[in-house]
């Protein structure tokens, strides 16, 4: 009896030590991120006035560029202006025309903007026809919260297919370029789908270079062989792995959500990223708003592995408001718990959930050198699609 009590006490002490370690690591990362955010806020205030001046110069600069490159005169009639709340429906329509097989909604875009913390830059421009105000393209510029550096940005340019080859994309880029320089940006990254060679050529002409690739993979849920993979889940459960959900933890242990977010941040440090990116954890409030409370959130499909009562790994699903598929979020296991089949067991639970929900497929994205998770996805039957290519343009020098 005494030996059992001593063992239980030792296990409890070990759990407390590991929990404290995770919380300490998160606190250190958060402190560093807070310092960078404060610097970014000061830079943003100074940059705002500079951008207003730059916007006046951009019109003249882009017209000169169009003349040099032989761009069609149609672009001269396009007005580039700041995005406003009245423009959501139009930009979502443009985005859905560019990516018809992954449509999104106004509610999703508006929610994401409204819950993007104010210390980060998040701005957008639209390209409109002056005669009727019709929006044919847009461009966005933002800080990346999970890899935050006040001088590094993410960006996108979208032009409606029927309005391309008229210089609109170039004019949107020139406006972004002015905004980046006004903010003393060191670099900007964008993602381009491999199946869009014209977009890749456009980015290359602007001086972007490839820094990372990620496979998009899709699983046909109806064709998944549950009989082949259910034993892997059973073995993990028999070995003492307990699988619960974010919804259940929120109901029974709401005080542990901060710890769960800390564990997720710990796992996130091992996710492959571009060479010059450094992982920074998002705030607990932003994590709650985007993982737990968002229109796409599915706490009941966010699976959590526990070993001896301690969080060991996660694998979550998210549901777009439009479409008959689910998106796979982070799947990861803490280093000290790897090699026990936990990731496979978690993935089996996600596919079971998708089957019971009646969705057609699961979509996921993984960096091409992330061999461990790619091997699991291949075994499951995920089919690779054209890659998403991360491109970077350095602005210093």
C-alpha cells in the first residue's frame, strides 16, 4: 500500500513538474512576443501617416510602370483604395472566383478581421472600376501572429479571372509595396498554389523566391479502410492513452484550457516553417477566439490524447461554412510521448468523426519535409494535390 501511495505521489509530482515547465516555456515565449508587439505598435502609428502620403504617390508610380511594361490601358481606369466594411461581399466574391473549390463566407472573413488582435497590422486594399465602383480585385497585408516579427509581413493579391492581364495585380502590388516600405518592412511572404503558373510567374517577376512548399492532401472519407486502422487506436487505448475532446475538457476542466493552449504552443514549435521564421505563441484570448469560438470551430472534433492524466497530443478538425469537407488543423504529439502511436490514434478518431458526420472528405496541409506526418497521411490514403508554395521577397538593401 505504501509503495502504491509513493508511486502515485511521484507521478503527481512529475505531472506538476512537466505542467510547470510547459507554462514557464509559454510565459517566456509570450514575454518576448509582447516586447515585439509593443515595438510594432509604435512603428504602426508612425507608418500610418506615411502610408497616407505614399498612397498619393502610388497612382503616379503605377501609371509610369504600366507605360514602361506595356500594360493594357484598362488598368489606368482602376481605382485602388482602402478596404471598408461595405466591401466584404465583393472581396469574398473575388476570392471565391479565384478558388471555386474552396469557397468562404462573409461571416468567416468578418469574424477573422474582428478578432485579429489590434497590435498586429491587418490591412487591405481593393481595386474598383470608377464608373460603377465594381470591385475586381483586392490585396491584403498582415503580421503573422504565430511567427511574429514587427518587420515581417504576409501578403496576398487576388484578381477576378475575367479582369486579369489588365495591370490590376501590378497596381495592387505597388500599393502594398508602398505600405511595406512605409512600415520599414524587412520582408514579405505570400503563398501561391502550384496549379496557378501565371501567379507564380507574376510573383517571380516581382522578385519573390521560394522558401517553403506544403502539400495539400485530401482523404476520401467514404473510401477509408477503418478495419485496417481501428487496431492502432485500440492498441493505444490498451496502452493507457485516453482520448477526449476540447468540448469535454471545456465542460469538465475549463481551468485547464490555458494549459492546453500552452501544450499546443509547445507542439507548434516543432512544426516546419520557413527558415527565417521563429515560432511565437498567440495570446490565450486569440487562441480561444480562433480555435474554440470561431464560426469554423468544432470543439467536439478537436481530439486530445492524455497519458496518466497529462496532455500528450492533439488533432483537430474545423468546418468551413460552405462545402462538404472538413479541414484538418494541427496534429502533433509532445516530444516525450512520441513513438507510441498516439498521432495515428488521434487521426483515426478524426476520420471516424468525419464519417459519422457524413462529410465527403478531409483536407490537410503539410510541409513537404515533415516526413513523420506525411507518412501517416499516406498510410491513411490522403491523396496529394498541387503544393502551396511560400514565396518571400526581401525588402532591405
